C-alpha cells in the first residue's frame, strides 16, 4: 500500500477553478504511476460533478461513489500507469479533458442537457439490470456532451 511519503509531487496546476496536483511513483521496468488529485471548483453543481465522475476520464471504480448516492467528494484521486517518456503527454490529455468538461458543464445549453441526462440516469438506475443497455448509451451521450461537442 502506498503511503503519502512514497508520492513524489511533480506539478500543480489550476484549470477553470479546479486544482490539479500530480504525483508519481516508480513502479519498475521503466513504468511509473501518475497519480492525479483533482480538487473541483468549490461552487460546482453536485449533480454535474457526479456526471463528471462517471465519465470516461475516470476508472470504472469511481461509479461506486455515484451509485451510493453520496455527495461528490471534495478531492478526486485517480491514477494511470505510463512511462517517463509519455508523462507530459498524459498530463496534457488529462488537463485538456478536465478543461473541456468544466467548459461544457458551465455552458448554458449543455448544462440543461446534462441535467436532463442526470435525471434520466437516476430513473434508469432504479432497475439497472433491466436498463443496462440504455444506461450504457446514456453514459456515452454524457461523454459526448462533456468532451466532444
């Protein structure tokens, strides 16, 4: 298990009011684990933040937070294995996705569409086995709204 002292802080950035802190841990064989701690903007809509948590940027395990119905966390941590050579590229990809998602969540028309998607998702989650296909399609639509349109 990693301890805080095992983490080597390499960078800190602010993007649209969100604070990103990067750490690395040497894994071996030329691999490193890039650990990202995201502090979302404090004035962020909790429903939209929960949609962001189930987006493609985060590992599948983050879904547990959404399914438990808890408030979104104040700090979101995720990691990605990479190499020293690809470290800057990975950081750039993460930063671009976060900026695009925050811009989308602040865009008035997209905000309305995302809130509607959240309501529909909440309804579909009442019977997840029956609605699995619709849930998967809706999550794809959420990703499209957050990152690609």
